[in-house]
C-alpha cells in the first residue's frame, strides 16, 4: 500500500489512543518517495508528482480487496468515525493502489474485516470466539468505539481483571519464565518428554499454628524485627509465588499459571503434594501448600486401543476452598473445619438477624392494624372489642415466642430449669457401664494425674460437658457436633493460654479427651435415627455390590496381585478398611484408614519398584473400597467428620488419607461408562448382570497360583456357561410359544376367511310329491283310467 502526503506527522498522544493523525502516521510507514526524492531515483508510481497534490475522488460505493478477500461498502461507512485509520485512508488525501479489477487494495489479512464492517454499518459485535481476533483488527484500524465495546466483553474483560491481579504479583513473569527454563533443562538432561518441578503458592506470609489461638494470631502484626527474622523461611521448592494482597486466592493463581503455560504450547498438569510443615519457632509451623507441576513438551502417540484414561483428581481440590493450606471436606462444602465454622457462624447470625427483623416487622404491622381498627370501630359493642383484644394478645404472644426462639438464651435455657432437670436421675448414670467404658475412664483418669492441677481442671470440664450433652440429645446431630467442636477448641485454647501446656502435650491430651467423651457418646451420636445416614449406607452398599465386576485394569490400578507380598498387602488394606466400623473413637477410625492407605502405598511400591504417586494411590483406594465393601461406610465418614478433633482432619497423614477416602466414595457414587473406558452398552450389561468381563484364562495362571482361586474361577466359568445355556433355552421356548400362537391365529384366520367367502345356506324342508298329472287342468276331459278286469276261465 503506497501513500503520499504533504503533511508532517503529529506527535502521538500520551494516552496511547490513536487519532486520525496517528492513523495517518501508521499509514505513512510504507510511503512512496516524494517528488523531490523521485528526481534522484526511478519513480515508483505511474502518476506524475504534480498530480499527487490533487485530492483523490472515491465513488459512493467502494470495492475493497483486503488481502485477497473482496468486500463492497459505502464510502460513508468507512468514514463513519473520523479518528480512525479507514477514515484517514479514504479522506481523499492519500493515494490507495487498486488491483486488476479496480478494487482498492489494503495489504492486511481480511479474515475478520467483515466483523469490522458490520460494526461500522450497524454496530454489531462479533461472537465471543472471535473477540480477540477482531480486537487486533480494531487496534490496527484504530477504531476507538469498537475497542471500547470489545474490551467490555468476555474474554477480554476477564483478561483485564486477570492482568490487574497479576500486576499485584511480584516477579510473576520472571517466575513464569523460570518455570519454563527449569522444565526445559531437566527434560534435556534426562532426555524425557516431560519434567517435574515443585512450586510453592501461598497468599499469606504468616505461618499457621496447629491450634488457632487468638493470642498467638495477634503476633501477625505485632511481632518485632527480631521475631520476624525467626519466621523468615524459604521452602525447599524450585519457584515460589506469594504473598499478595488481593481477593483472589491460591486457585486463581494456579489457573493463571496453567493458562499462561498452555498459551506457550505446553501441556501442564499440577497437583498438591502436601504442605511444607517445617518447624519455625515454638509452636509455629510453615503451612504453605506445595504443588508439583508436570510440564510435557511432546505427547507420545498412542493407538486408540492401547490408550486408556486413568483416574486423576487434582490434589489441589483436596485443600480448603479458602486456600488456608488445610484439607477440606465434602461434608463442609469443601472448607476445612476452621473455615467451615466461620462460614457457618456467619450464615447462622445472618439468619437469626433476618428472623428477628421479620418478627419485629410482624409485631409492628399487627400493632398498626390493631390501632387503625380501634380508631375506625370506636362505636362497636363491648363484646366485639374484647374479641379483638383477645386476638391481638394472642398474635403478640406468638411473635414474642418467635423472638425467644431465635434469641441466644433460648438454647441455654434458664438456670432454674437446669437445676430441676439435674435432680432427675439420668438414665446413663443408672445404666450399668460397659467394660470398655470403664477401662477408658480409668485410663483417662490415670493419664490426667500426671498433669496435677491442669488435669483436675480438664476432668472437671469434661464431666460438665458430658452432663450438658445428656440434656442436648433432643437437638439435631449438627448442633451436637457444633457443641463438641466448640468444646475441643475451648479446651485447647485454655491449655495453651492459661496452663502454658506445650503443643505436643496439648495434642496428646486432646486425643485422650476425644477418646473419653466419644466412647460415652458413641451410642447416641453414631448413625442417629434423625439423619439419613442409614439410608446412605444401604445405597452405597447396593452400589458397590452392583460394581462387583470392576477389574483393576479398568481402574488403571498399578498393583499386581500375583506377587505374594502385594496380595498380602491388599488383604491387609481390605481388613483395615472393614475394621474401621468396629471402632468407637474417631481417632481410631482414622487410624484404620491410615493403615489401609499405608498398605496401599507399600503394594504400589513393591509392584512398580518406585515410590507411589497420588495418581496411583486414588485408583487403588477405589479398588480396595469396591473389593472390601466396608459396612456402614457413609455413617463412619459422617461420624468422623462431625466429632473428630479438627486438627487431625485439617493436617497430617490422617487428614490427607481421609480426604482421599471421601473422594473415592464420591467417585464410586458417580461411576459411569466413561470413567472405566467402556461403551455405554457394555456398562449397562455389566450393571444388569447379563454378562461379566472375561475372566483370566487357565493357561495364563502362574504355576504357584492358589488352587482354591483356580477352582473358583473354573466354577464361575461353568456357572456362566450354564447361565448362557439357560438363557438360550428360555429364548427358544419363548420363540416356540410365539410360533404356536401365531400358527393358531393363522389357522383361525384362514377358516374365518373361507366361511366369509362361502357362507353356509340351509334350505327349508321339501313338500311331498304330487301325482304326475295333478297339475293338469284338462284332467276332467280325459277318459277314466282303465280298470283291471278279471275273466273267469
């Protein structure tokens, strides 16, 4: 495109927007030499220099050739906005070359020029998938109104917000380049398709204590420089992001990292592999989450038959939604215990406030209605007035009852009522305690004797809590769980602040307290009748029974049960997960889950001769649950969630394994054909019991395989063959029955057709025969008949 102009270029505006002069300057970059320069060189244009000063006249309808794409539009459309490049080009001050067909040529890709023309014609905007491309064209042609409207659409609007967030992140681009460079170097050194590196992402700089104590949390802003140096800590990772001050959390930054790395053509997978958990000072530990990023440079080509999609759950989803570093729980809507309690209290206070305002509004409306009725009906009879007064008093009493119900003191009750109830004999006290309860009580008392005065105070608080829980059995299980969690937190805070008990001993004391109180409350709070836990247990057991045909290969389980050691580990893992139901204390149930998980990791390690990863552990745990079918699985999970010490569920091995178990149960409930790499038809046949996956052939058995297992599979094959024969016989019998019915119907139809075609007619009985000449009318004229004559001889 060639442009010749006599005007000098104006300076650019500081705000970065392009005016008509700016557009002309961009248009001048490939300009043709002027008349003075053309005197010393060959002319590039066919026109004479003196003819270039004449304004160019454009037709009303302008044909365009944009990089080979042809368009036709009105001249007024191109000049609609003055401060644009198109308006400057077709203002008549510039020369625009034409192609062989006389179309004005612009050397630019014309794929999205139609969207630009549509906006200039009628203000239409492109669809979302073309917003980015049209935005580039709008920038080139300097169409300000189009730029403003496109920047308020997705995805540009979201990109603007994302860039604003990344602007608060220190050294984000440098760290991003460092991730790519480290991954490239490791892939080259190891000659591998991918590389792994550790990334730490944390929003807050302050580490988190095992028990959230208000006094200790106040050190966040009040610690001195000497104390601050003790907290200076660099996690053992490749790259660290944080801290930052913004509403966006850790998951938002992870999404930005994956998006930017994917934009460079890389395949990115990430998962949380835990927290730093390094001891800093006193009771402070680093709780920054650490993620493992897997950067894949090239994909290995696999056939459709050999390619299988394993089970993968992003480990970052196991953590709390708020990004505090603790493990979340599905029962708490993805929050950890601490964050869930905060959200629950906020929602509860808001609901109480709304109900209080509603009660006051109802009372105010009733009073206004009563006052207006009294003023308008002053002459009514005394009887009717008393009736209205009685009705108003009744309404007021109902509103007052609503207020008392939502007041803070309604839950506690009056002291007088508590004293009267305390005098009544408690069924639990009169009931003969079990041997296990006596044993746990003795162990608890002996344990507290070592703490002297602090132990006496703890025992006193525990007894008071048990008496309080006795009178709160009528409350819902959620409210009882809330009371128990409040008791755990208050005892832990009191030991840390008043008793000056070290954190290690606090944890041991809390374990003993949990064991003592939950052994006594187990009968009343485990799978109560007021919940649907039993219904969920039956549903998950029925679901697992229906999935008995699932094989390790379908779940991509990296465990070889033909190895004797691995087989023993699998049996132990199943035993531990089943044994969980026999325990009373939540900590003991968690210990069973932990032992089961450790056996799974050992089995994977023996099979693969390398440490197991999270992607290997979760499918194997799902397989163990399917194979073991633990009794009352949902009730045990709910019981641990409601009454376990929250510090165990939020951190450590117990919390990690318990969260994975919750994910495994959720996966089993939603298991479908796609999850097992099966067709929907095969999945439905397996679920209905019509058939089952092919068993292992006898020739493939190992020489030292168990004879009982071989015989079991042989019997299963025989049963499968008998089942097929029975189905075949039943199908043939049904077919024969159908053929007989069809033959009977066919014969009946043929008979009916013949009867209709040749109907049977029954004639009346014939009259007796008359003489031959009985009907002769001339009978009288005939001579009489001859009579026989007898002649005597």
